[in-house]
């Protein structure tokens, strides 16, 4: 007879947002996991330390990239002093340009001096970045988030996502009807793996591509970001870049990190519910518990 799944107690970090001026606290929040009451062990808010990891995936239009750099400089200038910024590059694997630091000028210098070259690397690095951030999250009493800034075109990746037609003479060949199938398949696999990660991922895409493959890719970026409790935005014009960057960074800086103590079997996908007398909350509602 098979043994029942081993139930473990685990700490789960959930990103939360509120429009209320009243700060969230462990005492003011009520949490349930799969319908059963869970303990809110700690809440870190907008006034607490934040580690923000920028991952730059920039390979295309220098005009758009310069607009993004200007927007980042403007927003970062408003960051609280207890915001620690790390900068990484996504091309040729994940490369650290600046370790997390309170020296915002050093981070901006790395962003300004980034060499724009190579091929897009977001899909190839996002799981590694997430794993790295989760290791920091598990050991450090800080809020943490990842922000990708990208101008990636799915057709420019080293991997061929074009799903070439296998049999032109066969009208039933699914590669003819669903050319974006490989894109969706890759996004689905990454999203499944990110479901067990606790660090929220945010994506600012600087350029909208309107072809069918890129439509699927851009929708997929939103899917993988929201799976982690983050979000993604695609700029449809250069005029939108500054606002998109500023809004995204304000959202990151303004988030709460709510720690829950949960009892569930390793490998379970758990449903989370949070309530506060302060009003409506925006938060990640599902997470997959990793098997040890």
C-alpha cells in the first residue's frame, strides 16, 4: 500500500497590493489555503528593504533602448535608499553586471553602458533568474522582485520558433494551422516551472510586433509573469515607454511581501485567499509547492 503524501509546513511568500492608505499587517490579514485557515507570519511593506533585479534583454532599436534608459534613470532617482538594485544581461546566458547594491548610480552606469548585441535571451534565462532570486528570498529578510526590460522579437531567438510546415500537401498538417504552436509549447513549459517560484517577475517590452508568432509570444510573457504574481506590459509606441517603465517600477516598489505558514503535501498546487478590513487586495492566488 502506497504511503500517503508527506505533509510539510512551509513558508510561502505572496506579493500583495492594496489601494488603502492603511498599511497591511500580519494582524489585519486573514488567510486561508485551500479553504483552511493559515497563519500570516510576517508582512513586509513598501517601507521595508527591497531587492530589485533588472534583467536587460536589449538587442534591437537603439532609439527605444535610449528612451528606456532615460525612463529607468528617472524612476530609479525616486527609489528609497533601502532599495538594492542588481543588473544582469540576458544574452549568452545570464550575466551579472552589478551585484545588488544601494549605490543606484553604479546600477544606472551599468544600464547606460550595456552593449546592445546578440540575440534575445528572456526565455533562455527567466527560470535561472527566478531560481537565483528565490535563493536570496529564502535567506534574506527583504522583498524581492525581477524586472525584465526587453525588446525581443521571437523570430530573432537562436531557437527556431517558426514551426515550419511539415507537409505542404497535407491540409490537415497542424503546423499550417497553428504556426505559433512551438511558442505556446515553450511558454507553457516555462510557466509550469515558474509556478513553484516565489519571486514575482515583471516584464516591460519596449516594442510591439504584430505578427502572429509575436502576438503569441507577447501574450505568453504576460502569462508567465502573472503566474508568479507579477505582470507584463507591451509598449505599442515609443511614447508609451516612459509611462510603462514608471508604472511598472512604482508597482514593484509598492508591493507587500506576505509570508504564510502552510501545511500541504510537497508537490501540491495550493489555492490562497487573503482578506483585509482595509479593502480589496490584489495578490497571487496559486502556488505549486516544490518537492524536496
